[in-house]
C-alpha cells in the first residue's frame, strides 16, 4: 500500500511539473493581436494568433525567442541574458523597438547597451524576418498589401493611389 501511494504521489508530481513547465500552450495566448506600429502609413494588421499557433504545431518557439515564464533562449541574446530570469512578456516590441534609428530612442540608451545591441533589428525588421521567411516557405501571401492596407498618409508618402504621378516624365530612363 505504501509503495502504491509513493507511485501515485510520483505520478501526480510529474503531472504537476509537466503542467507548470510546458513552455507554450495555445490557450495561454490571445486569439488575435493588433499589429499597429506603422499605423500612420498602414491600417493595423489583425494577426490571427490561433491560426498561427496551429500552423506552428503549438510550438511557440517557431515565432518567439522565448515564452512568458521562461528565460531567453535565442542564441543571439543568451550570451548576456542567460541570467536575466524569466520573461514577463513575449511581445516582439518588448525587445525590438519600433523607433530603432530615431534620435529619441538612441539618446536614451547608454553606450554599453548600444555596443552590445548594435545588430539587434528593429520591430519592423523582426516581424518581416519571421513572417516573410515563413510565408515564403509555406506559400502564404508575401505582397506588402496582402497584409497591410495603406492609409491615405501612406499613399501620399509612397506616391501611390490618388497621389501617384500622372503620365510620368518621358525624359526619365529608369523606367519607373
């Protein structure tokens, strides 16, 4: 009887350990995420998180460097952040700034941070590196406006839509 109780306690302990150490469960994440870091030029993208979790086979590490409650696992970060503890959030913007090359961002970081993060990409690049690579591998949409509907301000900046040049300049040889 004592042996049976020890066995039962061991099984319960293993189950509890498994439940609390599983790095990612689809139910833990949001159903949808609004990506709006370029909202001045493009309408926000409604990212279907559930569909992407299912496509990744419930393996959060396919997209994320780490999951909530686990330490950083990315080989580019672990050299300095191995002892940083568990992550509080998994949002790309937590580590990848939207304003990577703007003065307000650069002026607030110290020299040590700048030297050790010189190769860290900004938010837009982080999204596109992960998203576009996977979309290309899986024959998913890769055109800019497949995911991003341009705003009027975006059309104006990119000289498209009603802001596109009329007729073109015949003297240009570039063909654009």
